[in-house]
C-alpha cells in the first residue's frame, strides 16, 4: 500500500488474538465478501457494486492480498524468534504449523510442520501385517504407512529407507548443534 497523503479522520484498531478469524464468503449470485471477525466485532469487505467487479476492485483485492501476506510474514517472523526490527528476539516455544494450499487446477496440498512439539514418535506393525510410523503432538498426528494400506512394496521400502536416512541425519545434526551450543555457553561462562 502506498503512503497516505491525507491524514485519516478516524482510525479503528482491532487486535487479533483468540477468536479472531478471517473468512472469504463466495456467493453464486453476488460478488464475494471477506469477513474479519474479532470477537464481538465483525468487519465485512465487499466490492463497490454487489453485482459486478470493477478494475479498481481487482486492484484493491490484489493490494489487500499483498499487504495481508506481508503482515503474515512479519507476524510469523516475530512469533518464531527472528529479529523483530528492534534488535530483540522472541522466546522459542514449541508449536505445530499446519498450512493448506488450494490452487485452481491443482490438487490441494497440506503441510504440517512440527517445531519440537512432537510428544511421541513410534512405529508398529498391525495385526494385518502392515507397518506404520506415527509422529504425535498435542495439535496433530501424522501417520505414514504402506501405499493404499496394502502389503509392503519395493516403493514402500524405498520411502522407509529415505525416512530412516533423513531421521539419522536429523539426529546427527541435532547432536552436533547441541554440542556446539553447549560448548559456546561453557566458553562464555
């Protein structure tokens, strides 16, 4: 968004937090509405005409999307402990990040990222003879098993080896970085 040349006559500040949400409501017989809910207060954004979309509406929607994406990146950087612009860092805490991407003409894609919030990792073989691996957190579980829940195939073996090698590398990197951090802390003391 460009810099304002005229000072606004009123400013409304709505704070996000528990219960805040944003939702697009597409309607078949009219233009879409973006609803921003902040507890007992709602803000509805719609086009200038509920029956058609103008070039200005499209430009505003694109500008809104760019600024919302920039806002999200800034909030995530601050939440995850990157520099906050004032030289400080936020505390690191465990969390699970779930994202969903739905693009026209593409299959939906879901991403689940565990940032040290895994409470348990286990592997078992079911009575049916099908092996599985599960990573659990308070927010989500991810289960990996054979293709189509069927018998073990050569492709399943390849994926299992990739998981094993990646886990071994992750363990080695964690052990090395932990040792380096401990050594740096001991040297500083």
